[in-house]
């Protein structure tokens, strides 16, 4: 039940982000699906007590890989799909908590939260980079086969 | 391969126009450079160099005669993925020689002038719905769904209106998140909402600089260090503005 709730809300939220970013109308549903799969991975992994950084990394990687596949299939730029898919994974809550602790003069706690938020952003970056690398490697291999 | 002969001037104009539209609509730096050079090559300019930063494009083409270089300044950037897609497909049809220079120029000018965004009311509605959904995704209760929707929608509305009134991005983001914080605190005080933290986090999400972060990383990895760093700085500034807006409200509680 909880998973279903998460799936539906993440689908709608990512699709709505597609509207804010003015993605082409016919790609809105695909944006939503990309975001939904990413969030599914994240939620399931966090539920299984996996590390949050690892969960974010895997979710971002999946989002980026699906985006690459969709972009190739529909001949559109990758960012249309990846941008809205990555949004739910952005550590907004942690950044907020860090800010809140800063305001309440609890600097020690605030810095550790900020560090965690920074690590999560790094995980998002790495997820995107890994998929980019994978994409380039596949392209290279295909290219080599064509040359042969 | 059929190579069309055009004056270098005209080709450069078309390439720069395409680059300008893409950069203003939030495309990645490497895509802008790549598109411009591909277009130039399709129009018969073998050697071209483009240097793209978030605030300007320098494009240089070696055609017949001396090398020409042109500069375009980009002052206003927004997110409009539809325009990116359209210019991308125009550049594809140029590369496969389906349309000629005049046609391309005409199409690009059309794209440049068109206002393709969703109606403003739809955007605000989308922001509101997204805020509500994010609340649920961050383990909020359904009771807080409506307060979060209202706060998120008003925040987005505020962002756009403040930006129209005073085009300083940092300030409009600050005010927007301030409104969100204020509304959320009000809702909790009135007893309409329960968890202040969750409501604020959910409503702030539409302001989060997701596109900037994604593009900054991709640019950095593609070796566009200047663009990557400046986009990262922009994203950081936005995050800072949102954070301080909320912080001001929190410090009064």
C-alpha cells in the first residue's frame, strides 16, 4: 500500500516537473515513468536499510540509463528525461534540516547534516557520470563493430 | 556528399541563432557547441570553433576568405526543454540535408519568437501538485497534502511575479521561499497542517535547481570546466537563496 502510494505520487510529481520545465507534451508521461522507476529503487533500497548514498547513486544511475535509452529511441536530447527524474532524489529535506540547525545555532549538527546532503549530491553526480560513461563505452563498441 | 555554398556570414548567423536559442532554453554546453559545429559543417564550413559559456557564445568559422568570429551575449536564461528539442530536430534535418540555409533560418526564427510554454496557470497548478506529491514521498501525512499544495503553488507564483517585477534571480527565489515558509508556519499555527518541516520541504521542491545541478555535472565531465563551474555556482546561489528564505521564517518561530 505504501509502495503504491509512493509510486503514484512520484509519477505525478515528476510529470508535473516536466510541465514546469516545459518538456514536450508527448514526453510528459515518459518523464513521469522515469522518475517513478528511480524513486522506486530509492524507496525499496532505503526500506531494506541500505545506505542512503548507495540508494541515491543506484536510483540516479537507473534514471540516467533509462533516459539515455529513451533519448536514443525518440531522438531527443537526454536532459528532457533525466532532469525531472533526478529531482525527487535531490536531498532537499537534509538541506532543509541543516539550514534549520544553522538558524538554531546548533552548528555541529548542522555541519554534519550539510555534509550528508553534500555527499548525496555527489552521489547524484556520480550516478549521472557512470551512465554517461556506460553510454560512451557502448557507442565506442558499436562504432568499432561497424568499422570492422 | 553534397555541400552547399553559402556565404560564411549567413551560415554563422544561423548557427549562432540556433546556439542562442538552445543556451537560453537550458541545453547543456556540449550540446550547444556540438549542434553549432555540426550545422556549420553541413553548410560547408569545414573548420569551425565554438566556445560556449552560460553567459555568451563565441563562434569562429574558417570559410572562404579570412576567418570570421562572432560573439553573442546571453543575458536571460530559462528552462524550456521543448525549444531545445525543436532546435535539436532542426539541426538533425540540416545534417541530413533535408532543409537548406534559408529554410533553417526561417524555422529557427520562428522557434525563437514562439512562446511555447504551458499556460501560466497550468505551470502553477503543476508546481502545486508536485509540492503535494513530494510531501507524500517524504513520508508526510495526507492531512498536510492541501497546505503543502497551497504553499508550493503560492511560492511558485511568487517566484514568477517577483522575477517579472525585479529581475534579480537570487532575490525572487529568496522571497518565494520566504512566502512558502510564512504560509507553512501560518497553516501549522491555524491547525490546518501538522508537520511544519514536511510541509516546507515539499513546497520548496519546485524551486530546487535540478536542471542546473544536472547540467553542471554533465558539463564538468565533458570538460567544459568554465560552464560547469559557473552553473554549479548558480545552483549553489539558488540553494542558498531558498535556504535563507526559509531560515528567516524559522528564526522568528
